[in-house]
C-alpha cells in the first residue's frame, strides 16, 4: 500500500489513527514530535507524511520548511483540531496536499472515513510521484 509517517503530540490520536491506517494496509511510523521525526525518520517511498499542525516545540509548518531545506519531497497532509484559517491557508500555500480535522474515537465514523479518504488520495499521489 505504502508508508505513512504520522507525527502528532497527542498519544490518543497517534494510537487511533495509527491503528486505522494499519487496518487499511499501510506501514506506519509514528513520531510524537516534529523534532523526533527529523532526527529519526528514514526516507521510504512511496510515502506520505500526516502531520499535526500545532505541536509543542517545532510546529507542523516549521517541519514542512525544514523538510524543504533538506530537499525531502514528500506529500504532506495536515491535521488539526484547533487551527485557524490562516494557518490552514499557509500550510496549503507551503505545499501541503490536503488538510483534515483531527479524527478521534468520539467522531462519527463518517468523519474518520473522510480522514482515511484524504490519506488514500495522498498515498496515490505519492506513488505516482515516486515512480
């Protein structure tokens, strides 16, 4: 299927979304911060980065800029439960391929499905991009 890097500071989100992605057949690498991702992630392709917009320390937007400096081209999907409109606009202008509101166990199944559809679309783009 492909590889998904999941970066989020919320343990429950990492657990919930990581499990959903694995059930869909993705290989998943989970990181609790943008800094951890930068220090330990190994490039894999095709892959997609699912990234929390707001995290302590380095934000998702700052990570996207750091990846650009490293010439690491990867489709990025932002997720957030509390972003402002301007942050979303900046993310999309910065090269993100999509954005979705943070899934949680409390959300209706249809909202979680929308998140998975977003990731599936990005994975398809990643596959085309890397082959």
